[in-house]
C-alpha cells in the first residue's frame, strides 16, 4: 500500500495511504487551520442555518421539567400551536406563550374524569379565557393558528 | 421574549425578540419567560411576573352564580327522583 508516513514529534506515526486501486483522484486539503474529522470523531456544534435538504424547520419552546409546563411550537410555514394549562378551578384568562397573528381554533379537555368539561369564554390572538362546566375543574387548552 | 404590557402592568401578550412591539413592553430571558408562562402570569409587578385574579367583581359574581345555579339545579333534578348517575349523565359531575 503506497502511503506517506508522518512521524510524531514524540512518538508514533500516521500513515496517509491510497487505496489499492486508487483511480485518478485529487484530494485537496482546506486552506485553513483545523482538524480533520474521522468516522470516530464527535461532530462539533453545527449552525443549523447552514443545513440544507431538511423538509421543514421547526422552532419549539423548551419543555420545562414540570409536566404542567405551557409552551408552543412554531413551524416554518407559520403554523403555530400553543398549549396552556387551566390551573385554576375558576374561570381563568391565560396568555399564550407566543401570540398568534391569526388564530383558528382551540381544543380543550379536563384533567378530571367524569362529565365535567372546559368552556371557552373568549379567544384572542394573545390569550384564551376558559371556564368549566359540570364542575369546577382544571385542564388543558390546545390552540392553533398562524404567526407571520 | 418580549412581554407586551398595558399601562398597569397587565400582560397583553408574548412575542419573539424579532417582533415589533410597541411600548410599554419588557424583554426577558427565555428562562424568565418559561417561569412566567408556567404560572400563567398575567401581570408584571416590581420587575416580576405574577399571577393575580384580575376578574372584576361582576365576573366573580357571575362565576359564583354559575356554581350556585349548578348546585341548585342538581338538587332540583334529584328532588324529581333522578339518581346521581342520571344527574351526572345529564349535566356532568
């Protein structure tokens, strides 16, 4: 196997070798200082904006350590989904984690088994006012719309 | 994140740092935003987000009336001879 041997200053050596059937190819090293990655190297942090070929970019709020964390997910096609918890048994106005430009609707459900239900009193681009029926209960509201 | 406020510090909405938001407003870290939304904060007081009962007295009275009406209606249904299961099937529990 033809190769070039680079000897370490202290010990050892690295052999840069060509495959047995090498063809006619040119390997050009970058004109900059840095380390070459191998298949055993950990990938460095990569700026996601430089990536291509990804079908859709999603921006999501971090999910907190609590299961009760509110949050949102914003897709690059401007679809925005907010989720918020009605944490009070009484009627509550909850500010969305990220305001909509246009809102389309909400889905809601209680955290309590039985016939109680949530009721949407009003909905805006920035908040939802939600009460309950059948009993005073807590629950979740999932709202969707767009943010342009 | 940017919190849009009214002149009394009531939270009117959350926006991205890149959004154009008119004053009054306050820009906070993502951690502060997460803490605020986790408590359903609705007001900015002394540089902190808090959750206060902002309902008017009329709204509170309406809510209480609704609770009272539900309980009185439930009792009337039971007085008519409906079982708890039948009442729950009709109006929830």
